[in-house]
């Protein structure tokens, strides 16, 4: 079964990290990514850009593009992981690994009802 782990955090906290602090967290997170990739468990993963540059499309017809994500929370969705896990317990265990190296983040674990891998994208 595929699971999505959505990574939430207080954006101001993440943006306040020095480059060295950010690099240290990313180093630890990438070690988990590498382990999961070697095990054939990790699909697409992304670290999202700042919410100040985000827009939301909502409304009927073609919709209306408005500034920002307008989440009803202090935490913003900052990234996501797509994993192939045997069950929810395994997905929760992965989220706990991520939380150990980024303890102030919040991780939402959701089963994926439809998975479309799309085309491989070039890393820039």
C-alpha cells in the first residue's frame, strides 16, 4: 500500500534556521531518504518552497487564483514523502524516524487511493 507522509512545520521557525542548522536537519533527513530509497520504499519526495510564493485556485468554473495557501493552522505544508509500506504501522514508523531528526515538525500520514508516478523529472 502506498502512503503519503505530509510534513508540516511553523514556516517562520524553518526560515529562522541558519544555513548550517538547515543543512544539519537536511543531512539527517536525507540519510533516512537514502535508506528508504535503497529499500525500495520511497517514491517521490519534495521540499516545498515558501508559502509567500504560493497561490490557491478555488471556486467554480476556471476558478480564481488567490495569494497564499490559507491554511487554518500555524503549521504549513512544507514537504511530502510517498512511501510503499506494508501497512499503516510501517508508515508511522517512518514518520517517527523523520520526527526524531526534525522534532518540531508535524507529520500527517495518509493512505494514497490513487498513485500516478508521472514522468521522471530532472533534478535542478
